[in-house]
């Protein structure tokens, strides 16, 4: 997938938004499960099917799942 913005441009755009809480952060704080399974879990499953390693996604997924349990 081609992303037309550079990483620097995306960071600059996000910095203009100012302080906010993501929906996942709000879920964690409220003790609700996040949407991590739908967002990253599905991508990890597809990667498994095609035998593509996803070490960064696996780490992120695991950290969010741990945070859900121990917040």
C-alpha cells in the first residue's frame, strides 16, 4: 500500500491535533477490552497464513493485551 505522506509529514500533522486520548487508551482506562484484535490481530492472522513474520506487530499486540489485563 502506497502511503503518500512521509513519516515526518504524518508526525507533523499529528502534532497539530494537540492533546487527545485514543479510543484504545479510553478503553484501557475504563477497563474495557480494546479493538486491538480487530486492528492488529487480524493482520497477524493473515501474516501467519502467508508465513510472513510480524515481530513488531506481535510485540505491540502483546503489550496492549497485557495492558488490558493489568491496568
